[in-house]
C-alpha cells in the first residue's frame, strides 16, 4: 500500500500534470512570457492542485520553467 502522503518527484508524472494545466492557462503563460514572475507562482500552485498536493513544488517549478522557456 502506498503512503497517501508520498511526495511525487518523478519528472514524467509531473510533466503530465504540467501539460494538463497549461492547456487551460494561456493567460498565465502569456503573463509569464511578458516577464511577470508571479505568473510562474500561479502556475506552480495550479499544477500542485492538479496533483492533489502530492507533487514536489520545487520540481514543478524547475520543470515548468524549462517547458515555458522552450515554448515559442
């Protein structure tokens, strides 16, 4: 039985949460691209919520920055 408080650090799993959130977050993505750092915090919290509080916020932030900075 898995511990229900287990923190998810697996990048592949976290990426699936990120892509799910990014599909509905065009305003936050645009804000981030325009230099609004608080938009990144908003996206991190949305991904954290999508994971039901199980994904590691530090890992979310790291992957999210990579994904957002690689998008055109």
